[in-house]
């Protein structure tokens, strides 16, 4: 194994392949269907007056990209061999981290936008859709560039005869200073700062809702905004907090900064579970669209009423014959 530097200190990691294969199989179909349907719905409302639509579309695209790479991951963890090109392995590896950090940023942007427009409705009226498009393009450029070190970090030892991929890839050894700097930037920009921002937006939106309740102004809309921000916070905490806590120790151990057998065993055991939790975000993110977006609620109600009328008309037609 590439990680685990201390002699006579081996953690029970044989369960990883089974865990990954089971998790990815379980989330593939729900994640695929949920995000395809979400993109279809969101596309229908792209011209509606909802400022979060663009960020939601990008969030769904990030999830779909990861979901589409899951069959190759499932194949590898079931068969324990990689018969495809190394480039395809590294591409799938890259998509996982691209999905993770794109999801984190877009969840943060949705929370910020909901809070700002709830607190300042006039800003929402002046905000142009092209601003969201420009921000989204910037996010993809920055996140896409920032995630490049992940496949590079794990590409050492790959050649034309390699049959290993994903969790079984070796880790490139770097000096301690470089490792600490990269880890600090990743943890701050990719986890701590977004966590602080989402927490702040959730608390402030809740406070604004209390004020709105006293003043009886747009309480229903503010409730929806609050639930959207709360959903973003829950998805963030469930999927990404465990991973980033474990990831810190994982990198420290792989770089031999931490050399403690007990810590190594605990981290190597928990790391696969944290990765699986991070992947579940592609199934949880659609909750934001289906249960908190005003457009979805209105559309579902409209379609339900339309279907009910059609069924009633059909029954009346049959009875009249």
C-alpha cells in the first residue's frame, strides 16, 4: 500500500474495495436520475426570476460529471484490476475532486446569494443573470486548476503495464514545506472558509426571518430561503466535514509528518468512509432543488393539478359513454 510508512503498523484496509464498490453502486442510479431530472427542470426555469438557478445548474453538472465516472470505479473495485488507459484512471480521479470542490463553492455561493437577497431585496432586482454566469465560469477555471495537483500527486509509478487505479495508486513524496503549504491552502480555501461563510449565512438568514415574522413581510419567501440555506449547510457538513478532517491527518501520515501507529490505523480505517460520504453529495444536492426552490414547488403543484384534471376528465368521459 502507498500509505502507511511505519514498520509493523498495518491497518485493516482490505474492506476498502468492498466498501467503495457497494457505495458507488448504491448511489449511481439515484445520482444519475436525480441530476438528469434536476438539469431538465432547472433548464425549464432558467429564464424565471430565481437568482440561484445558474449556480444550481452548475452544481448539478458537477454532480453528473462525477456520477458518470462511477461505473469505471465500480468495475475496478469489483475486479481489482484496471484494463483501461492510465489517462482515463487519472481523469476519473480528477473528476471526483473537481466535483467535491465545485460542489463546495457552488453550495457556498447559493447560501451567500440567498442570504444577501433576503436581507436586501432591492439588490436582487438589480442583479443580472450574466453576473452569475461570469462567476460560474470563474469558479470552474479556479477549481479546475486547483484540483490538478490531486491526479499529479497520485500518478507516480503509473506506466503502460499498470493495473492499479484510484485508492491503490501510489502517493508522490514531496518535501514537508510543500506538503504543508498545499494542505493549508486546500483546507482553508476548500473547507474552513466555505464552512464559516455557510454557517454565517444560515444564522443571519434565520435572524432575518425572525425580524420578518415580527413585521409580517414576505415570511413565506424568507422561510424558503432559510430552508435552502439550511439544506446547503447540512449537505456540506454531512458530506465534506468528515472528509476534510480525516484528509488533514491522511496527508500528514503519507508525508511522514505524523508517525504514530495508533493515529495511522485510525485514519487509514476512517479515510474510506469519509470518501464515501463525500461522494454521497451527488444524491443529496438535488434535495436543494426539489424541496426548497420555489420554481420546483410551483411546477410540481401545477403538474399535479393538471394530471388530476386530466384523470377527472377521462373518468367523466368514460362514465358518459
